[in-house]
C-alpha cells in the first residue's frame, strides 16, 4: 500500500490571494465603461447601483425596508481550509454592514480543482464559511459550485435596512472626520505567508483581523452624524478613500502617522513582502494622490496594500467622533482610529 500523496498548499494553487485578486481599479473602470455603453434604464427603487463603486446594491421594497445585495469571492489567502472559508465569508458579509444593513442569509459560491483537493479539504472550506455565517446570525441557504483550475470561494450576501439609515460611500462633507476600524497590512502579511516567512504571532493577527465581522456598521448607520461609510478591501486604503472623495466631491486628507498598522507590517514590507496588487493599485490611481516628500516606497506599498476583510472607513461630523469610536469599542474594535478629515476641493487624496 502506497502512502497518499500530500495535498498542495492552498496558496500554491492560486496566482493571487484574497482581495489581492481583484482586477486593478483602472482596468475595472475601463471594463465597466465599455459595459455601460449598452445600459438599460434603472428603476427608481434601485437606491444604490454601480455609480459610485459602492459596496452593495440596495433596492427599496417599501417605505421602511430595502434589500442589500452583494457578492464577493476570491482565491486562498491562507493555507488552512477552514480559515480560508471563514475569511472569505467574513469579507463578503462586510459589504452588507458597510451599507448599514443587517445580514439575512447567504448563498455559497464555490470553484474547486476537484482532482487536486480532497472532498474533506473542500468540506472544511465550506464549514469555515458556515461558521462565519453562524457568527453573523445567518444561514447559508444554497449556492453554486464548479470544477475550477484554481480554488475559489465566497458568498452572495443578502441583507436588509431601513432606507432612512442607508449609508453610501458618497456622503462625506467638508469638515467631516475620518475613522478607520481596522489596521492595515493584510496584503503584506499574506505575501509573507505565501513565502513561509510569517511567524505564529503574525498569523494569529492575520486571522483575528480578517475574521472579525464589521458588526458596528448597522449601529453606526443609525447615527445622524455619520455621513458616509465603506469598507477597505482590495483597492487599499488609498483606493477606497478616493472612491469616497470622488463620490462626495471633496478632498480627503489623511494623517499617515495616525493610520493603524498590524504589528510587523512595516518591517515585513521593508523586507520586500508586498503584493503585486499594491503596485497595480498605485498605477491605477496614483495620479490622484498627493504625497509628502518623506513618503517612501514602503509607506506607499502600505497605503495601497490590498486589504482582505478590512475595516470600515467612516466619515462623520466632528461632534460625532466620540460616539462613533464608542460604537467601535463596544463591538470589540479597540484599535479604531481617527485618521484624517474631509475638506473642500477636488476629488483627490492628500497624505500628511
């Protein structure tokens, strides 16, 4: 009897991992521009579509209820199948929270190389996703699967909100304060992990941040002082901040010294553990970013670092900051930080 051939590492089967797999924003913009040439009229009940690259679609069904619909899926960011499933599901559900919605249920999206990975491994991915959904209080009610060359997993996430509490990424106002819920560095950590250079402490940080549901979203959305909200994912802090700036027709100023980073993130980036996605992100939107002279390549890589299951970015009135931070803290986000302001000006990002 011969020994079974060990399965390959999940990350070795994917050309990219997590939200670093996303099509670069500049390329995506061109694709959507082409697709928009034959656009059908949109119904008035569609409160949010693709116009400002927001986190989810929102469709109003009556005066007090609107459906939030989103989907997100990607290739492995870690090798443990259960952790991969948890991360992917948490990331998908986050888009519902980022609109101010409460998740209702999910559908699984699964593409697996079935002749390479065992049924047990694939089952553990699904179980990890189901665990994240149970934590969010929702069921996986169905889904779709295909035989794929690279492993892919994610969710369609459906939620509900009161249209009066809908928070778009386009509502920031001059004078608003910016609050970030999670530290940056997930892409850097994933690059180090893929090259087997991430220690146990770093892996624990990676799992903790990427499997932490953005549950403050609905409570934040009910605050009158919160004007805009999004989550920071594959386009990095810079890319998603620019979406807020463009949608809100204002300039965002970020105090880089105030931006929270995962422990070791800067050191790992200095050692060369950065993703190709951070460079693609910069190439797509760097012309709309104003950097100080002392801002080096490591800082730029972190600014554009693709976040998988990243934190909420909130624009709120100055007199609402304490309340916003209190909401984050009640939900276990002790590291939520004030990182900048919105000011009048062109839709650009200034780093101070």
